C-alpha cells in the first residue's frame, strides 16, 4: 500500500533551483539587451527605446519567453535591421515594435524600462 502522505522536499527544492536559474538568466539577458541597444545606436537612429514584458519582471521570465523592445523614432527602413541585430547580439528571439501609433505605447512607456545611453 502506498502511503498517501509523502514529502515533496526534493521536488520543491528542484523547482526553487529552476526559478533561481531562470531569474539569473533574466538578469543576464536584460543586461545584454541594454548593451545590444547601445551597440545598435551606433548604426541606427532612434529617439527612445523601452524594454518591456516578462524580461522586466522578476521571476516572470520563462524558458520560452522572448524579449520585447519598443522604439520611438525608429525609421521603417531600419525596423528589420534593429530586430535582427538585437536578436543576434542576445541570441534569443526579439519582438521589436515601433511606438508611433501603437495602441499600448503609453503603457509601455510607463511600465517598461527606458534605455538610457551611457555618457
């Protein structure tokens, strides 16, 4: 007969370790995204950039999460260049949006992390 009560300690510890591992990955990718935006700025003109979504929220980033970056002042001709450059720099799928005319632009500006060039 199987005891109906058993310890979940090992499973709980494994889940905790996985969450901490994903949080370290999120923090690393956030730093890499900031660096990639700075590198992009050398060749592509834009006014502002905002990192938003699960990458900005502790313990919300998952193994299948992408990276969301919004730009204002990014020209249409530079859109795909920006997306492919950042994706290749980070090594992860990146969703790039242009804030002009985007219905959630104000929410992204309010809740996202605004990229600031280093001086």
